[in-house]
């Protein structure tokens, strides 16, 4: 069964979000409470509720089959000869377009791939009448890029730790900036921030104070 992790101020709010997201009633879902929500004092110290929702096998199959059909149709309309691999049984659902000469589908810094992923999400949501998480990759580009960014973040963190000087990375997409932030979130000696606007927004890795 596919699983979704949903957050909300309370367990009930998280369940309501899950119902809307997958288009199923509560009695059709298997809900596990990971963490009860906790109200803070004057808005400080509170914790969100977290639930884990398992989708019925037939629902997961519907999503996988629909997503594959959407991507295959788009590739056909674009005149691109390629296959579509679907990694079902995980969230988000992963679709990987395979074939030769797929650079145009990736685009500069993966921008074309990001736009295609957004279109696929919209079309799948329209067909299933619910918004479900899915990730589109082309020739494994996203997977390799994510790993390369994590390794880059760790290498630059070592330089910042040694020199005690901040390093500013090249402009990146919001998702790639998020990967850098996550890779160094628990680093003992450095922290990260973002600067700039729009397409010029960058991540800065800087030494922690004190």
C-alpha cells in the first residue's frame, strides 16, 4: 500500500487534509497517528500533528496507471520517443522517462523537466479529481543531480568550517536550494540562508556564530 505523511494543527485537521488530497472518505483510509498535535504558549513551542495514511492498493494502481498514461500522451504530442518507468508503492510516486537524446525534456538546470512535472501533476489531478504527490525524472537526471548537490553541500561546508568564511553558491531552483538546506540542516559548524530574488536566488553557506 502507498503511504502519505500529512501534517495539521490537530489530528482531525490532518485527516481532513488527507481526505481532500486523495479524494477518499476516512473509512476508506488506514490512518496511523505518528504524533499528536500540541498547542504552544502564545504561539511558541507548539507541534503539528502528523499522521501516516495508507492508500488502498487499487487506488495506488489507479494513480500509477493514470500518471503513466498522461506522460506517454504528452511525449507522443511532443514527438518524443521514450519509455516511462513507474516506481509504484512509494510516495511521492516516481515516474522516470527513459530513452536517448532527452536533453530537451530536461532543459537548463532542469527547468523544462520541472515545468513538465507540474503539467503532469495538474493533468493527473484533473483526471482523478484529487491532488496526489508525484515526481517526474528524465533519464535519472533528478536523482543524480540531488546526490551531486548533497555532496557539493558537504564539500563546501568543510571549506567554510576550515576558512570561517561564507561561500555563495550559483543561482538554483527552489527545490535545489531546499536540498542544500536539508543536507546541512544538522551540521554542527555551518548554517545556510538564501539571498536574491527570483531566478537569481542563491544559497549562502556560512559559519555558525559562537
